[in-house]
C-alpha cells in the first residue's frame, strides 16, 4: 500500500537522522535543532531561575523567582532533505518573587522549513526559515508586534565518537515592537560510553536593532518594562526593549548529556548559566530536560 511505503521511507530517514548519528543539541531549543532532517516529536521542559535583580534605567529592580516552560516541538520529513519544523509553542508558568506579577499563558507559535543543502558520510549542512507568529499571551511576555522571521544555517560534523555542531542565524522583527537579533550556538559532544554522550554548548545572542520600548505586556509593571529594561529577553522572550543596546551581547554555557534509550529515542538534560552579567538578562540559571523520539 502507498501509505505503508511512505511510512517506511520516512522511518528510514528518521533513523539516519536520529538513530546512531547524530545527537541533537539541548540548550537554546527555540533557535537550535539538529542540522539533519527526520520525522520526530520533541517534548521539552525548561526551568529558568531569574536573577535577584535586573538592570534598568530606573536602577536595579528586584526580580527573583522563575519561569517554567512545557512544550512539544515537531518535525515532519517530506524526504531525506526537506522537512516541516514546528519550533516554538507550549505553556509558560511565570513566578517572580518581586516587581512583576505571577502569570500563566501560552507562548507564541513558530514554524517553517528546513532543507539539507549538502551532506557527506559524516557531515551535513542545512538551512532553515522559520516564521514566528504573535499568537501568545502578553501576560507572559508573548504576542507582541507582528512577529519575526528567523533564517539560519546549521552544520554537524562527526569524527569517531566526537560530534561538533554549529548554528548561525537571525531573528528579524517585522516591526519595531520587537528587537532584531543575531545569534550563534555551538555544541561539542563525545560518546564516552555506549549510548551516553556528555556535551558542552555555548550560546551567544547579539541585539542588532533594539525595539521601540513602547508600553506593552500590561500585566507586568503596567507595561513599562520595554521602556526601561537595559537588555533583551533571550531565546524565548523578545521585549522590544529600547535600551537593549546597553547590553547587546548575552552569552551562556550549558553542560549536560544525552542518553540513547533505543535506536529511535534519546533523552537529554543540560544545566545552563550566563557568562555575561546575569542582571543584564532574565537567566540566573536554566535546566532543560527533553526527549527526542524519531519514527
């Protein structure tokens, strides 16, 4: 039957991408995924603690607390080189200790296409284009502006047990209620034991063009945060902060591991900290736990 043949082809593609080779990066999941193509489901849980204070034009404001994210990414391979990817969705539980208001709500939706532009026996390079729609709830720092377009180039190289990944991309705001960003992310992992891959990852976000700082996210500090914040929100949150040029660069490092449960299922966990000033951002530390199921 035709549908059985199609499932078999997609299954073979997923095994090549998510089975013995390669593993998927863990941190920065909204902007970074595997450079290879495959059909998969990718549940993610994020716990991010906030710094005790954050830097603003009104001085250092008390913050603290955390947010938690519960999301599921999807990828559907049309063939071995082209896939549909859904990279941002889910539910955000925001729990500050001070200044801000405890809220819950949905994240924006983002999806697009990924295409393998070149591949070899132990390497692959791909390009992707993602469109983020402002469908989320402004109570949890979502839904602002007209959305964004996110183009990126990614590569992966294997050398025996060693794997190297890199992603370079941009977040191009469609109006000035968001900031436009450049980013690069790097991954190194090593199969230290059979099916066990310790890893280190480095993520860098650079504010290319800050937002207009207008009044929005009304449930938080009467909508004034974009006008006084001296930083941007990271991978998940875009404040459109007018003073983000005060701290254009944010760098984080993550350490963790993946474990291959079966040919089709990986689990991973990573602990991430900022290398730049934690008060010039929303991250004191982050823990990301995920599962990748290829089929």
